[in-house]
C-alpha cells in the first residue's frame, strides 16, 4: 500500500471518527430511530395511509438513506483496518438490518420489509447502555433457560400423568388427557385459579391437597426462583462485559491540532524548568557568599583583640 493511499485512509478515518464520536451524532441517530418507530405506528392507521401515502413513502426513503449514511460513516472510521468493523456485533446487526432493506427481495415483499423496519427500532439498544446490558443478558441466559425448560417439562409431564390417573374420571375437562392435564398445571404455575383447582380436587380426594401443594412448591417457587437466579447471573455477566467494553474503548486519536497544543505545553514546561534551574543556581550562589561572609567575620574579630593598645 502506497504512502498516499495510507495517508488518505488515515485522514478519512480521523475525520469520520471525529464526527461519530461527537456528542450530537448518537443523539441524532437515536432521534432517527424514534422517528422511524413513530412512522411505523402511523402506518397502522388506514386513514392516515390513504391520506398521506406519498408523504409516508418519501419519509421512509429519507429514513433509509439516513441510516445507510450512518452505517457508511461508521464503516469509514475503520478505513485503516476494515476487518475491525465486523468485530463489533452491533455493527454487523446494523449492517444486516439496513442492508437487507435495500435488496430487491425485501422491497418486493411487504411483510419482510415491515419486519426489517421494525428491527431498526431494536437499534435503540446501541445508544442505551442499560437496555444493551439486558439484551446481552437475555442472550447469555438462553443456555440456563433451556435447562429450566427441560426440568419444567419433566415436572409437568410427571404431574400431568398423576393428575390424569387420579382426576381424569371425575374431571375430564381439565385432566381427561395428558395434554389437558399439562395445560391445567401450566396455568397453575402462575397461581391463577389455584383455589378453584384445590376445591375441585378435594371433592374428589382428600389427598389432592398433597398433589397441588407439592406441585406449587416445586413449580411456582423452586423453578421460578431458579429462573430468576439464571437471569440475575446473566445480568451480572453482561454488566461485566459492558464495563470491559467501556474500558477497552480506543482512545481518541491524536489530531494535528492536539499535536500543536501538546508542543506548546511542552515548550512552556521546558521554559518553567529553565527558570527553576536559574532560581536554584542563584540561591546556591547567594548561600555560598553568605557562608563565606559568616566565616570571615570571627577571624577579623580575633585579630582586633590580639593587637596591643
């Protein structure tokens, strides 16, 4: 790569980075995302669409052009190292959401286009650290949630079979099959309708209280608390990742103006050091002269006392 091309890429990256890292850029993009969400909401009203069809279409094209320009500007900050652009998952997400909206397939399929436009609203998480932490935590909690689902399914299966065995003949509406019993118990996990279920079970057998009490204890308290623990643990991990991402954020690049200011400060520091050296040298000379004067004075006094009168 020639020096001219390298300088051009460096200048493009520096200029784009100054724009992207400015305080108003994120605010402007966030406002665009909110405006896009408002536009999507307006398009759900048939009367507004019939009345302002042309204006809404033009606004959609403007939003798409603005988002495409934002992605290009962000990509330009990586002009010196283009591969680094794809190391940030949010950059990849933005590129996919905005890029697919420009493809002919999406433009011709209204449903796909609406889904892609709706996905732009999720980009607001990029500018809200707390929301970004929650989204990352949801992704990290998926393995633990899968284990929770498997345990919950096993619990539902066992208790649904027990419910079918004991209550199917007397209450076929709720326990007439494995599916009905599982659906009934799944709703009972939320404790909704638990009182009616217990009263109906007690009319069939007094042992129903043991069945429902053990299921509520395991399903509503134990499993739900396990799920909460998984989510909290994922939130802590996501918060730690966000802190590391903030600490590892690259420093603001040194611009020519910053180099000039640094040079001025270094010159002032050097001048101050020279002035301090001159002051210290002057103090040293004055101190030596003062010491010599004090040593000469007693000798003179002794001579005067030794001279006869």
